C-alpha cells in the first residue's frame, strides 16, 4: 500500500484525467524524451486519477504504465482508479465499460476499451499502485495525508485486494451507523425527496441525518480519507456532479502540523480567472482567498498540484474559455510549477508561516 520515493529530483504530475495530448506536452516541457528519460536524471511521480472524462484514458494509462514498468516513473492510486477496481460506473468512466452510457455522451468522442482482456490488463496495473509515496523530505498522496487513517491501515488484518478491503471498511462504517439508528433516520428523511436529488431546480432542504451519515461514512473508512479527503456537514445543500449534496470537503491541510511537506492532487485547483463554479463544481471553494501558486496549511508545507485539466472537455465544447484548465507538474526540490503550455512559474509561501 505504501512506497518509497527515489533519492532524485522529482516532477510530480497532477490528475491527468485522460488528457493524453496535455500529458505529452507537459512531459516535453519538463524535458523528458519519448522513453521517459531525463538528461538530469529526474523522475516522474503521478498523483493518481489518470483516467475518466478526457478523450484518451487508455493512451494515458498505457504511457504511464510503460514508464512505471521501465522504472522511470511512479504512480499513485487515485479515487477514479479505485472506482474501477470496485466495479463502479461513474461519470466519465464509459471509456472503460464501453456500455454506451448516456451520462457520458458529453465526453465524446473518447477512446474506449474493446475487450475484457483489455479491462483485466488495466485493472491488474491499477492493483499494483500504492496509496502513498514518501521519503525523508516529502510525502505524496492522492487527496489527504491523515495520520489516524494511515495508522488504521497499518493495523494487522487478513490480506485482501484493495477493493475488497474498501468494501469491508465501508461495511464496518455502515454497521456503526445502523446500530446508532442513523441509517433509518436518513432513509426516512430522503424518502420525500428521493426522485428530486438529481434535479438542480428542486427545493431540496438540508437533510441532517443524510449529512451525518455521509460525513461519518467518509471519516470511518481510512481509504476514503486518503483517496477523497475528509468531509463535514455543509452550511446548506448544494448541487454537484448531478446530485444534491449535504456535506462539503474539508481543507484538511489547515490541521496538518507535521514538518514533512505533502503534495496532493484531487481538489480541482484553478488559475484565475477560471473559477470552480465555471466547471460545474458545487460547494465551497477550498482555495478561496489563496493564491493559485501558494503552499497551504499552518506551516506552508502542503501543495495541491491538480489544476482542473479534468474539465478540459468543457473547453472543447465551448463551455469554458479555451486555455482555462491546466495539467501541471511540481518540480521538487525546486518548488517550481511547469504547465502543459510550457510556462514555468514559481510557487509561493513555502514554510512562510512555519511555527518555530
């Protein structure tokens, strides 16, 4: 589940989401050749979410897999890869299932897998990916570095594939919520609104028991925490990804007090003037009032390298201004940011607020 980073300079690549052309452009801007070699001996690290939404998830996975197998890159498991390991049909994943899902018509055209053998090959690769990577001066995880969750995953338990462990942990959380009566309350609350939860125009109220169950289920499964982060009851319901939600993401880095820097993806950071709402992302903006180049947290030692390239399909459809989304890589230890259009910018505020 956990791996070691090499003792070399690193280029940490944000969520790619099937944008193969952007990945090729970024690797060229970083100075890698077609075989993934770098003249300065740098190594690539991918933070996860290689797939879904973009036009060529198979191409991205094939490229990253080749780099990993050649020893020229490392890749983490993201929540989108985990969804596929669990057999979940999610928005933007019909490239894998190839079932002609109506929900994914907006992402067309996209390359799709054609056979069970291809699907098995992709899942086998995903099954090899670690949840975290670290060395003395750096930690990398898809969404959240959370010591209590890491400690729970380190507890002795029977060996099991990651997808099976995820379901087991979810079942344990469900048992607790059922025993405490929260699940029954949530079902009763949901009943009058069940057919309206996918309607953005419906006057859906705050469903308190549903919010409690969603928050607790997230916190009680350590794999959910590492892959998706922590959540809390939102101030008001909001419409996000086609459904009403009652919990919001937590800027977990505000409570990260350890010395070792952490790099994550997942959280749809954006470069102004692009805003979260332009991409159809509901709920509070975790980066409101913070520079898009700033390190985060009380010690200024957490950085999110996801710059919303997962929304590039909206650029192609004319729903977002062309050039709004980016694929980025953070160079370590230089702490500069390289973008897929070739720009190189310096991040700010690293350890700027560190406590003595």
